[in-house]
C-alpha cells in the first residue's frame, strides 16, 4: 500500500508533473506546516488560529517567505522554485500583485517537489529557518 504521508518519487516522476501541479500539492504542504507552527506557538482560540493561518498562507506573506528563503536553497531547489514562479497562471487574486503571486507559486512548487521526493526534513529545515527569521519565534 502506498504511504502518501511519505512520498518517494524520483526526479523523472517529479519532472513529469506540471509546474502548477507541484504548486497544488505544495500549497497543502505549506498550509499544514503553517497550521502546525501556529498550534505549537501559542494557546489561541480557533478563530485566532484561523485568522493567523490565512494571514500566513496568503500570497503576499508567501512572497516575503520566498525572499527570505532563496539564499538557503541549493541549485536544484532553486530550479523547483523557478518552475513555479515562472508558471503561466490565468488569474491572480485581487489581494496581491502578479509578482507576489508568482513568488508564492514558486514557494508552493518547491515544497510540492520536495514533498513528493520524500525530503520532508529539508522542507521543515527551510520552513523553520524562515519562520524564525521573519517572526522570531
């Protein structure tokens, strides 16, 4: 039986997935990490946790995340990020600029690619380092 919590696709399989397909799975990975981080860093009401999660997963916040993250990445990781960033999206939310949305899609594609490759420790390392730099917790 396939264990979808611990994926181990090879590079060929990951390269066969569209850029936006990687961003799709990476969006879920980023959301789960964000919600976990919020739960671990304070006793809050569910409403407050929900508002904080929305604020952190929106494209503008992910664009800031990307700027802090880029110096930490290897060349292979930067290539995954660029795949998402350079994707041709058909619509951009009104709450962000096209540049912010592109960076956010890059973050999601990177996290999606790393997740599918089974590199969850690396995802966590990047996530924790950037969150500590941005929010000091």
